[in-house]
C-alpha cells in the first residue's frame, strides 16, 4: 500500500518560512517524479512544484518562483518544499504527490502549468498539511 506522510505545516506571519516534508512508502520512490499541489478554500487544487526522479529537473508555478525550493533525498525516501518569503495568498492545504511519471515535463502543459489530466487517478496523494500565513 502506498503511503505519503506530510509534515511541517503551520502558521507563520508574512515574510516567514516553513519547510514541508513528505516521506513515501510502498512505491519505487527513486523512479517517480514527486511534487506538491495546494488548495485554498473555494479554489481549485493547483500545482505548486515538481521534481523529477533524479532531482535534476524541477518545476515551479509562477506564483512561487524564487520563493519556494523543492528537493529530494532518495536515500531517505523523502522530498521537501522549502517555502520562504511567505505571503497570505500562500495560505492553503498542501498535498504531497507521487506522480506516475519520471519527469515533470510529462505532466506540464503548453502553458507551463502542472496539469495531470487523466493521470490524476494514477497519482498518489498525502493527506494534506495546512499552511496559514497571516498579514
């Protein structure tokens, strides 16, 4: 059984930092791309970041570029999202994801947005961790 366990969410003031972690079991961690989606109240789930199977290629949504950094440690079957200079609009439930592909480019559409389409049902998700940023 595939399990994704997230940690590191919390409440911070604008300008602060948080690091999310996601530890995975039940799948070949070093053979899949990993990433993060988030969902704010009343909004659709959106892709935030992705990292390829070997860590060489990464993707970031325009809204977080320059502020968030994704990384992975295959020896620890864990990947991370370092979030800095947080803004109130970053407030959301953040979901860890294990994608059924090796490279993020495979799930990035022509507009440069993470778009799972029919791969959504083949993606494994964590339970979500809340990030709240106050102004």
